[in-house]
């Protein structure tokens, strides 16, 4: 096939494609697999029952059902859903939103594709502009999204060592340069893969820098407050007209309904709506229809606070306990302070070999993790640090997580004893 430059960009050796393929193949054998690798949320029985009940109610209301599945939605999203989301956020945070500030996308993943490519690239004056990720490691799903290679730039963090076995990344503001070539700043908060939550001061400073340069600050709130609220620090989300806050129904247990929600100034909302129309005509409406009432009543908040957050907090503490007891003092290790999301980010300082080798060893033993190097992008040099790190998803069955972490400990100890 004779691909275009864009075709080549999206088909050749994308890190995420290779990894997803490998993960899929690793899972396909007959043996039981310990899947600590992907980004799937947990199936929480109490939450799953709510979605089943909402689906039953939708099916029973025939005219509503026919409207939801039988008509194209507007490219910006279902008006009633946009109003319900704006209303809920106004009641919670007093942001004075209208439906002009809210857009729906087919998953928040596609919102990033649209935002990055709406903003980065050559502008009409011929200046090449890029997206700045001020705090690596970052979400693997961003890494191959720029239509033009080279449109991403990123910064290494400052590492605060909290104690022998725990650290936290901070934005290194001394090295952060925001020149005229920067089109937008983007962070995930809570961060996938590290579980970091950028501090309020960091966000305030990034917000000021973005406003000074008149560029948007994109905050990916896929795990944050007020839903799914998989965040263990006392943090309120921030929004103003210069911030693009993205949210998702995926981590409240509806990943296959592909519903992303974006809160931004009307200009960005309209641009995303326009691009949505070109790329996919309209959004899937089922996720919006299933959750609309929960946004209207505020039930989405209590569900997140009282069920989803405690569930993941428990899973996180359990996984951390497994790490502490399995790793003990067998080799050097440090975990990023888990402040939110579904992941532990484990660092093995001085590991003889790389975590890509560790990944292969673990795969042989049916334990699947993600090696750290995929979470560093927007840079030319390799960064040894990420070759000493792995991401572990702790949302899965507790016994599986316990077994997986015990195997990780054995394999890391073996790498050290060679
Ligand atoms: C930080 C982050 N942002 C965005 C997404 C995309 O989520 P979705 O497209 O399912 O809304 C994910 C998925 O795992 C994520 O972890």
C-alpha cells in the first residue's frame, strides 16, 4: 500500500499499537493470565447493577429508547445531557457553565486527538507549534496522537524522595520554557501511569503561565473529581475559560460506551463539535442517556464518593501492602505515592537490565505489566529512569494482584542476582 505521510505516521511502529498487540497476544493463550497491564477499570458489582437498572429503564421507555438509538445526535452532544453536566458542575463548583461550555466526544481519547491536532502543527503564519507535557511520565495514549511527528515536547520531573520506598514527581518549573512555539500545555491529573496528583500550586502556576501566553491548559480529569473520584488527596478540580477540562464515563464502569466530556470556552467547544461532525458525524448516545438522570440528581457524585472511590482506595492499599511485603528489602525499589488513578508506578533504581526485559520475563510467567519507557515521549533522548519503572494496574482481582506482585518481586530479585 502506498500510504500518505499521515498514513505512515499512524501505521508504522506506533508504540501503543505494538504494545496493545503484544498484550492481546499475551492474553490469548490457554493459561491463566495475571493482567496487571491494561487500563481497564474494575467491575464493581454495586455500580454494574446501577448501569443494568438504567439500561432496563431505557428499554422499557420505548419512545425514549427509539430516540436514543434511532437518531443521530448533534455533534456537540445531546442537549439534555450537556445541560445536566453543566448543571451538576455548577452546583458542585459554581463555575457558571452553560451548555455552550460542554462537548461530548466518542471517548475522551478522541477529544485529545482533536484538541492536539486543532492546536499543534503549522499555524497560518507558518510557525510550527507544539503541545507541551510539563511532567513526564505521562499517559501512553497521548504519545502517538500528533498527526505530525515532533509536535510534542515534554519535560522530566523533579523527583522528591519521600522515604526509602516512596517518591513523588513534581513539575520542574526551573527547566520549563514556554516559548512562542507552544500551542497548549497538557497534564493528566490524577496522572496515568504514576498515580500522581499535581498539587494545587503546580496547577495554579501552570494556569498562570498558560494565561500569560494565551494558550490553553488541558487537564485530563479521567480519574478525578467529581466523578469517578478515584483520587485520594483533598483536591478540587480547577476550571476557568482558559482551561480545557476533560472527563470520561469510562472509569465509572462504562468504557465501552465511549463517552468523553469536555468543558471549555465556547470557541473550543464549537471547534471540537465541528471536528466531531467531520470525523464521526455524531457521538454514541447510549452513555449519555444512561447517565443523564444521575447527573441531574447528583447521584453520580454520591456513587463516585461513596462506592467507586472507597473501592479503589481499598484496592490501592491492598496492592501497596503486597508490594511492601513481597519486595521488603530484597532489592532497591520505590513506588510513586499513589494519590489517584488505578495504577502503582514502581521504580527499581539501578536495576541490572531494563524493565522491557523484566516485562518479557513476567510475560513468560503469565504476569502482564507495562514497561515504563512507553510513558516517556516528546523528547529525543532516551531516559534511563523510565527503563527502571513499570506500571501495575491494581483494579483487578485482589488475589491476582497479590500473585502478580509476588512474581514481580521474584523476577526483579533474579535480575539482581545474575
Ligand atoms: C489519563 C487518561 N486519559 C484518557 C483516557 C481515555 O479514556 P476514554 O477514551 O475511555 O475516555 C484514559 C484511558 O485509560 C486515561 O487513562
